[in-house]
C-alpha cells in the first residue's frame, strides 16, 4: 500500500522528532521476533475472544515471522471475525503454511480468498507465480482477489506484475486499477509513458491524477491533468526523435494543484474527518491574522476548499468528539445546494468532549467507493471502541486491505505521540502527513 512518492513527501513535511517517534511506533516494518506477550494472549483460551483476535490483528500489522505451530493450535479463532487476521498471521509462518492455506482459496468470501491467494503467491516458490497469473487471467474473479494477486506478484518481483499492470490500464476499474498504478509507481520506466498518456484520455478521479503524477516524475513536465496537452508533448518528442523529457535548462511551470492544508487532493470521492474535541478550541500560538483557534482554522480551511472541488467530485464531512456526526451519511455530489448546506454544517459545529478518533475513521470507511480520506486531529484517541494507537492502525489496515483508499493526515497542534500515530497512519495508506504547530 505504501507509495514511495508519497513517503518522500510525507518525510518532507515532518520534523525529525516526529520521524523518530514514528519509526519507533510498533508495526512500522517487518522483521524481528514476535512479541511473546501477544502470542500468549492469542494462545490463552481463558481470555476473551475479542482480545485474542485483536492480538492477531496486531501481530499481522507488525509482520514479524510467526511460528506455524502456534497458529495451528488456535484454529478455533479462524471462525467469523477472526478468520481474516488468522489467515494473515498464517501467511507470516513461512512456506510450511502453504498446505494449510490452499483450502481457503475455495471459500465464498472474497476477502478470505484474497488473504489465501496473497500468502500462497508469496510463499509458494514453485507454484506461486502460476497461481497469481491464473487468478488474474480470470476476469470474473472478485476484485479483492485480483488486487491481492497483483500485489503479491509485485512483492515477489515477478516481471509479469508490471506487464499486466500496463495492459490492465485499458480496462481496469476501482481498487484494481489503483493497484496497477501502485505497481508502476514502485519503479517507473520511460516505456510506461505512452501507456499513461493513452490512459489519461479515458480516466477520471484519483486514477487520472495518479497517472499524471507518474508522468510528471518520468518526464519532468509539470502539466496538469489535461490529456490533450500530454498527447501534444508526447507526439512532439516522438516526431523529433527525442526522449519524452523536459529539455535540460528548461524551467517547468507548475500546474495548479488543489490541496488541503498543503496536501494535494487526488481523489474525486473524498471524506474529510475532523476532530471536534474540546482541545480544538485551544488558541494557536503567534497567530496575528486569520483564525486563532485550532477549530476555527480547521473549519475555515475546509470551507474554503469545498467550492474548489472538481465538478465531478463527491464528498462527505465527518466530525468526531465524544460522539461521531456526519454531514450526509454518504458521498454526495458537489452541487451548489450541497456546498451551501455543507458550509452551514461546518460553521455550526460545537467543539467539546473527548476524542473518538476510531469512530471517525470507521464512519469514513463506511462510504462505498471512497477514494481518499483526510483526517485532522490535535491529539490521541481518548474515547471509542479502540483508543490505543496500534489497535487503530491494525483495524484500519484490515478495512483498507484491498480497497486502496488513500489516507492523509493533518496534525494540528498535536502532541508528539499523536504526530507519530498520524504519520504512521498516512505512511501505511499511501498518504501524506502534514504537521502544523
């Protein structure tokens, strides 16, 4: 899920202390031994089932190699809500887990099949690549399975992953299309440019803007998302017999970019999630002009952005304090009447109570088709179903496993611990974290 282009941008936004904290936050990279305390919880049949499943989710998030015998001893967790995290952990047990994983390819639930496929393609040295190609050739295969298969092939460095990603630009949709672009983004090549130029003419929303960003990286041109302009410069270079790159010494003119707190808005279907806790009424230091409190700044920034959303955009607004409240409860089209109603909703918010950050994210992920989420907060979670940072990271990873929703975060006057969490959340979901003191 992590895009290198966005990781570089995210690192640029963050002060060194925040990066150090984020690196220290559990779950930030594979390797190392598993936590004995978590393994003990998983194996404790006297513990609550929900607590054991939560421990599985965190083990899956951390991606440390796990002992196969431990997972096989707790098969009773592989039912209902526990099946997906159990399978993810089984996939961390090495090649010995291959026979245990194969039967799950026949399950009805596409998310279960996706977990099994992802693990098998990566772990099975002999048959993994063939399985991936077989699943991707089946056009009627569920989207989750296709996303998992392509991701796994890319992670085992199969050249077929790039070939299929380029070919699929012509017909792919939704999360699978975004996965194709993520594969190309791993290591862009000059030969990708013609495919991307063709793709612009039939694409829209976040996928088009992702393709534009790739073209900008490959060519040095800072053209916006106008397909005709890209086609013109591509044909110009081809006619002249020159590489499709901006000539040395030429200054690229930056294309105007829609952004929220300086973070580019790539999605056309966007949910903005804002902290409405009482601490948001704190006064911003050294502010002489404009909004003086965190709450006022958050509201004014978003009120100014909404009218500038593309005409084909759809959006929703979610506020979380002690309770969670949303503007529409669904993605609504950008129209004069909805913009006016949304602005009134924004300006009528009351900022008090605790910080149900988990509830705000859960509400955003309930929106079918959402492409991008912006989360703004000034602190750590204090209320809601989950409050520990790593538990929230693990649950969001589960929701977004095959959906490819981009998650950006804004830390507005946040504590170091909150900055570390918000940075980790953005990094794990292809986004950018912006820190504002």
